[in-house]
C-alpha cells in the first residue's frame, strides 16, 4: 500500500518542538513528512520540487509571511489545510465579527474604525465602551492589541499601531470583558479534542503572555457554539478563544493554525490526531 506523503509548512529559523513531534509521530504512523520552511524563501522551482510527491499540505506556520507559499502551493494544484482563504477571511477580526453576527455566534461588541482621527473620536464616543480594546484586523500572538481607558489613550495607541506597522491596516474597537481567564478549545475535523484554561496576570488573557495549567469540561452551550462555528467557517483544524460574560460564553477569535503546546505531555497525542485527519483527507 502506498504511503501517504504530507507536507508541513512552518516558519522558523530551526525545527521547534512542534516540528520535531510531527517528524517523530509521522514516522511511527508510516507517513512520509516533507518539511517546508517558509522562512527560507523558497523559489517556485524549489517549492515544486518539495511538494511534487505530497498528497496534502498542512500549514502550521500561523504567519502572514507564509501566505504566499500556501497560495503558490494551491495554484500548483495541491490541497492545503487550512486554505489561504481562511487566513484572509476567517482570521480577519472584522470579517470574523460580521460572520459571527450573521450566524448568531456570541462575540464582544465591536465596531470598525475609520482611518481619520477626527472621525475615530466621534466613533469611540458613540461606542461608549470604556475601557475599550483596540486591535488591528490582522495580527497574531496578541500583537497590535491594546487597552485604552479614555480617548487620549485610544489616540496614542492608534498612532502607535500606525507607526509600528509597515501598512496602516484597519483597526477595530471592542468592548473590554474583565477577566484574567481565557478558554481555549481545539477542534479537529469538527470534534473538540482539547480544552485549556489560559490564565494571565495582566488584563490580556490571550497571546504569548498567557500560560495553561488545567483543562475544563465542555458544556452543552459551548458544544452548540462549536457546531455553529464549524458550519459557518468550515475550517478543519483550528482553535477557539472564548471568555465568559455573566456566565455565558463569548467567542473572541478563531485560529486556523492552533498551538499544540498548552500541555507538553499532550503534544504527541495532538500531533497524532492532526496526522490521522490529514491522512484521511488525503485519500
């Protein structure tokens, strides 16, 4: 029987624990694994050679810089999980909010800000949510996310975002939900495969400043939310970050390249589930 060949896109100067786990578990499962490092800036010919035998590609990079690699692979006729479209549409924080609204998925109150400071002042005054969370529509690991207690702070943060980034990307304003806890659910093939409580000493309960020590039980309302997200976004492998407001679930965002390191001892199991799913999708 022919072995399945899986390509794995990552974006690092060297192999991390995730990549090493994928190599180890793939070998155990009899899967050929081709590592594709988007950090190295592969030419089209080099990329063609890399993926020529791949049955399916898994994008585990979580980096905008790897998007061109993923899109090129798709144009070369290979299936990528998740698609480049998921990064452009489903992970755009404003588009995500609009789609959640349409599918009645509970999310924090959110508005899209203009690119004119005079107009922004009026929009924030009308929004009336203080403190307010300001975010670029694109960003990972909690970057380009900050909290403003008043209009003066909001202007300072917006100007900081505009100066820091190469592009002046749109910014959203979002209600601040006071909590030191963020709940993460990881979904593979429509099924919840892991939960994690993400705790933080500061106000920001997502991003790289959080840590996880325990899991939590999934209740019926959360199962229903996951069902709605599966139907609305049609993503195969992703993570959901949630808060609780007045005892009810609020969806903050989804990530189509979820972390597998919340519990180091569980990493191999998670990687194994991903590879099993990719093997099934490749057939």
